[in-house]
C-alpha cells in the first residue's frame, strides 16, 4: 500500500510531515473541543469536532474568529455584523485559542476531502 505524505507548516512554524490519512481521521469524543470550558454561547454539532454559536445554524466559532482577524475588526464590529452579542465573540475567541490544534486539524481534513491542498487554494496533484 502506498501512503501519501503532506508537509505542514501551520502559522509559519517549522514544518512536519504527516500521512495524509492522519489528517482525515476524526479525533475521539474526549478530544472534541475543550470540554472543561463552560460554553454558555457555543455547542457541538453532529459531523464536526468544532463548536458552533448556539441558535445560529452553521455559524462556527472558528468562522467568527477568522473573519475578525482577517479583516482587522473589533469584537463590537463582528458582533454587529453577525447580530450576536460581544460576549459570544469573546467566547469564540477563547474557544479557538484553547482548541487551535483541533480546529487546524479539521480544516486540513475538510480541504483534503474537498480535493484542495490543505494550505493553498489549488487542487491536490
């Protein structure tokens, strides 16, 4: 059996080589988010290891944080744009900081399942 490997260097750090199959594996339930954190505004959803904003279909905590960081927005601006409270945005930020590796792993796996290179917007060759 031939294994494909992928060199990964998240956030400009030193690269490491992972078997591509390892990127697609789902973590076990105990690894699903930070269960020790009291989530007032976030909840798990079936089919994903990440947490979502309660009562908002498909609104991932990582999306909120990604939009904030990539656009240089304040917590208040993000809250206004998504019609959520600033407390929800702050909880999303805390959750993403505490679960960075889990979120990165799931994003990489989703990109591979979608046929994209995990770090670039081009198809896998």
